[in-house]
C-alpha cells in the first residue's frame, strides 16, 4: 500500500494494514512514549495514535486527512496520513533492496513509478530513525 | 468532604465509579469523586498560588501545566478544583467542569499497551465520554510531587474562603450516568 505523509510517498505491506478510513480527530494523551500521544475514537472503537508524521518531521497535508490503521505486534494503532487516497501496488520481491541507511522501522526500499519508496515495518514501528554521523 | 462522599456503589447491575470530568486544553480528564474536595469559581481562588478552605491549604496550579501542556490563554467557564489523596492536596485551574459522571467499572478501559512509559502511572485508563474520550487520572499522581517544578507559592497572602462552592450561585452540576442504569 502506497500512501503519503507531508507529500512524501511511503509504503507498507498490505498485511500490516488493517484499513483506511477518514480521520475523525484525536484526543491528546500526555505521554512520554515516543510518538504515541493520542487516542482516536470511531464509535465504540478506540485506538492509540502513532505520530508517524512527527517521527519523520513531516506535517500531514490536506483538509480531510485519512486514518491508516496499522497492525503493530501489540495491537492496531491509528496513523494520520495525507488526504490522498492510498493505492495498492504489487512489487516483485526481486525489486526490493535494503534501505540506504539502516533503519529498524524500514523493511526494504523499492522503486514505484521511478520513485524510491521506503516500506515501513508497521509490526514493530516504535523507534525514531537511526541517524548516522 | 469529597463529592457525594463515595465513589463505588451498585447502580442497577454494575458497580460504578463516580467521577468529575473537566477539560484542560486538549484533554478531558476524569477525577474520582473521592479525590475532589471542592470546586471554586476562579475569582474565589484569587490570584495567589494557594487557596485555603476549611483550614486546608491547597497549592494551585494550571491542570494543563500538570499534564504537560501550555495553559490556555482564556477559558469560557474556568474553575479551580480542589483535590486530595493520601494526605496530599492540590488545586488546579481547569478550563471547564463538564459534569459529575458515574461510569460502570466494566466500561473503564486500560490505556492500550502502546503507551509504555510513565503515563501508565498517570492514568488509570479511559472511558467513552459523550462523543469523545475521558482519561481517568490516578489521583495519587495528580496531587503528588511535581518534579516539573510546580512548587507551591509561600503561604503568605493565601486566599482564604469560607466554603467551597460546587459552582456559581444558581448553577447545578448535573450528575449523569454513562453506560449504567440510574440509581433509584
């Protein structure tokens, strides 16, 4: 699944995505867990919010952002993404290659329509990108 | 001196927790009624850093600051709530008191495991509140030491009031039941 945050194109395995729905707003939760700082409600359903945009130092674009429900190993969580509707794309396994810089949050990279795109590991998404000096 | 004097009782088929729900910045916070010792209009709390009610002095700070947010520049219906737990006491300026609520214990949910740091000790969980969510504060954390440095002002010049009012004259804080049957 290809989606965007702050205009940057990102990808995730479809098996790591539980769904996409309109973003209905979230209530902040005072928190010291990195990037987990809100709850979002949809009917009786409440999900923790993972601030992927904050982790990537990006700002979600569009007046009507979307809510991507990511399957993390400890349960589903909501990620606010750009208003652009995500798309499904098939990538051959031979087209996958390791990220240029080691990042525990990125499984592989690939080229889609000529754009290098990181494929995020939603199952254990938790830590900020590793920076190398 | 807590609101209605008790917190857990049977309403219909379920045990409920009685809570005061307030707003502070972006957060709806629910405080167990046993930990709420009074509610004052801000003018009675004065501008000093403390307020004394029935010989008890409460250091007063913004609840938003306690929660780690910047206090709102203005609030439509602010109050000062007086809280106490295990011998510690604090007063908090809040943006609004939303009401007194009874929630069935079975509808109180723990924070999702994704919240993995100190916040698990700050909040006992949350519940669905109207169209949104209310966080259930741990009163021991709420009134306990604040390492962020919200030290109480000296007691000199503390505002003294004779009695804590539940609201402004003529106002009533409605008691509602969330997901529970009303008691007879």
